[in-house]
């Protein structure tokens, strides 16, 4: 089955579409993924500004939410059509859309709700294909954190690797999945990935830049120990797993509060400190797990200063490699992951890892929006696949 996975992360700068050919082997134990490539498109400036203006801690209206739901859905639909044409030769059979997270309602160590925008009807109408969307609420309703949902794909991909392999994704928020030598898999959000760095760059450039390209600002600065200590006092880092967070906590207002008393701080020093914060909190989360290998993906891997600091912070002997070494390029992995989750949903198979999210059990995730053709569901396999093998056609 040819599936297009659509994703826009917490940095809300662009939409990614990765196409894959997915096949269950005869015994049903292994899911084979053949990558067909990825296309990406930035949000139009007006849409990105409207989205940023509606995110916490800013107030918004139901009218704004309705407009964003439609316009994000249309942006996803346009890219899905392009991905089907350019990557699948017009033969895509399913679209899996994560949508755009605009709010993750977490408090007291629990997640009470989650909201992703990008109305799937626009995607189904534009492509003619059925669309699986709204993956996270099913896990939340079952008592889970609703994140990181990629933990299921991570466990399938890492299973069988030696030592304690760990997958790390550094987007706006950083998350990890680890397979300990004994016991179940562990997954959680470690804290800010790029979120605070992006907020600092946006403020320093009056909105002209949205991120620290190639870590250029951080490379010119020095870490400010007093500020780093203040930032590390954040209670979230000490919460037990499973746990999840987002820009509801780590936003521009959070950063302004943390900078109280640091009036003479230069942008390079601030970026160096925030970059070290991300590296330190990731490494602090990995250390108790005994990680022997870290397979990294996400936009943060394109920041050489961050990756250098992470290498410095990791325990001696812990290997750090790009997810491309496992066949899924770092910039594309999450979009491929949601293509897999959509495939599982269509086949009536669970899409969460309860031991990672804290849900009461495995659940088939998402809502299904029919396309223009009659909807025909495939038979449900006898069992869910345990491993994911990335190959070539």
C-alpha cells in the first residue's frame, strides 16, 4: 500500500509529506517500509503569522480556530496532492495526517486533552483518498499522554539492536524512546528542543528570523552559568515518565520571565545558553536509562552547535548517529512514522505503545475520513507487527 504521511511539528514553520510503500510480511511479524521520498512546503507567511498569534500564551477566538482549521487543512491538502503526484505517480491509497498541534492540555502529570488542527475533509476531497487523522486523542482518552506517539515506530525500528538503543527527536520539543536491556520500552518528552532557541531568535531579530541557522548565533556566544542554573530549575525535568510537554509551557513568555535580571545579556550568549540547556536536559534524561546508542532525528540535528554540545554532554561511550543510518533521513522520519500509524489504523491495528504513553492498553488510533471513492477496509491481520524494516524497492 502506498501511503502519504503528513506532519507539521511544534516549530509550525512548514508541512512535510513523506510517501512510503508499506507491506506486511506473510507471517505478519514484520512491516516493511520502502521510502519513496519527501516533499515539504512552508506555511504561507499570513497563515504562519495567524497560527503563531493564536498559540499559547496568546488569547484566541473560536472564529480564529475555525479559520485556522480550514486554512491548515487546505495547506496539508495541497501538499498531499503534490506528494501523490511526485512521489506515488498518482497511486497513493491512503493519507495519514498528524495535523498541527495547537494545544496539549497537560497538568498535574496528566494529559486531559489535545487539539490538532487541519480539517481532513479538505485532504480527502483534494486527493480522493481516505484520510486517517486525529491520532492523539484516542491514547489520551485511554489515560495516556498522547505523546510521543512515534514511540511505537521507534520500538519497532530499534528492536534487535545491541545494548540500550534510543531514538531521539529534536523538534520544537525533544522526545526520546529507549529500549532498556530489561523491562519495557520508555518514552517521554525531555523538554524544549528548539522551542526556546527559536523564541529567542524571533525576539532578537524582531521576527525577521525564526531560528538560529547553523547555530551561528550560539557559536559566537558563551554559556551564562547563572541563567543555565535558573532554567534547569524547571520542575518539569524532575517529573517521572511518562510525561509530555509543549509550547504551552516553553513559550516566549516563559523565556521572558526566566530572563528577569539578565538585562545585559547578548543574543549570542543567550543562544549559547539555551542550546546548552537543550543538550543538557536531553543528556540528563538519557543517562539514567543507560543509553548506549542515540539515533537522532528532527530539525535540531541540522544545528551543528547543538549536536556538538550534545556529544559533550552524553555519557562516555554513548554513540550518536543520524536516523539516516537506519534508512529514515533525520528530516523525514516523523512524517514516515505517521504514514506507518495511518497504515496500522486502516488495518485495525493499535498505534500506541501503552508502556511508553501510559495508556491503559493498546488502542487503534485516529479518525477515518472517506475519500471520493467507496471506502473498502482491508482485512485485519491476525497480529500486529513487532518490527519495522526499512528497505528499497
